[in-house]
């Protein structure tokens, strides 16, 4: 016998919360691209670190919405 249970539908967040999350992640995404551009143009010794920081920001912009996500 299988012990099958239906997952309950969780209540969706308010629209304002979703909008702030989307805009925040979009700002992180664009900021990451800006840091990558600054890091690739710079001649300073910190340019590689700025570039890698841009990659980290872009990754963070994709990872933050996944916090608390469940498999559907």
C-alpha cells in the first residue's frame, strides 16, 4: 500500500511583496552586469575581484527567488 498524500496549496504572497522581490532581483541582475563591465574595462589590480563580484551578483539574483521554493 502506498501512503500518498496531496500537498496542500500554500497561500500566495501579496502582489506588492512579489513586485518588490522581482524589482530587487532585477536590480541585482543589472548591477552584476555593471560590475562585470567595470571589472573588464579596469586596469587596476582589483579588476578581477570586481568582475567575479558581478558574476556573484547575477547568480544571487537568480538564487534569491528560490529561497523557500518547493517542488510542485
